[in-house]
């Protein structure tokens, strides 16, 4: 559900149907954040490529559950409940620990990641907050802080791209009125063994 016209799976054809078949979940299900691109299939393809390769790439060195937690935090800062709900469930599925997941959610909601993450991990959340809310004030020193927290430059790039992706996804959702109505929360293209597998499960 969104504020603009969308094309459902059963009504799709051509390039859109091919992409839908590539990304669909059980029962030909398509996430609302993806369906909102249906009038411009190339936009959907671009979104999915970015999402898959930034968050679910097998060569990432940052654990996926941590990237999901980072996405939840950025989405909270942007007040995007759609992405918070989806990616909290994704993180929870990966962690397989409801109590730990709830503690992380509570800490992030209260803007206190240090309650559940180490000081080095908390430095990542500080970087994410500044990049999300005050991007024009970023300096080289923000990168130095991450290096001092033990991150290599490749890991810093991963963090930067996840924060940037979620800002993009949040603005897609908020700007087009995408809701979770009818969505299955927590599905993702999580097959890290196959970069080309965009199926949601």
C-alpha cells in the first residue's frame, strides 16, 4: 500500500514480471517497499541490486545482524517505522535470541546503543547518527574515530553504504506513503552464497 499506483504480481508483465519472479517471497509475495517501484521496473532493479549487495553480500566483513541493527537505528532516527519493523524482524531472525533482540531494540529506541554494544561498536552508531542527521558536518576525523575503534577502511565503507542505503530506503517509504499493510515482516534476499539470488525468504 502506498500513495501512488502500484502493480500487483498478478497484473505484472514483461520486465516487471521478470524482476518480480526474481525477488518474490512465498505465494508470489512482493514487499510493499519494492512494489512501490512497479511503474518504473529499472528503479526496482536498481533498488534491489543496492539492497542485496550492500546488506547481503557474502564478502562483507561486518556481520549481517549488526548491519540490520544499524539499519534499525538509522530508520529510527529518520522516523521510518516501516523499515524499523521490517529490519528488526530480520535482525531477530538472524540472532535467534528474542531477549537479546528486545534489549537491542530498546537501547536503540532510547538512543543508547552503548547499553548493549561495546565501545568500539558504539562508535559505529555515533558515525551513523551524525551521517544520518548532520551529513554536511562530517569530517575526516569521523573516519579516524572508526579506525581507532578497530575498523579497517573496507569495513568503514560497508558501514557507510548501509547507513546511506537506509537513508535512501527511508525516504522512499516516507515520501511515497509506503505502509506495512499486507507485508510479511522480516523477509530478505538473505542467500549469501549466491549474489544473483534476490528471492525473499
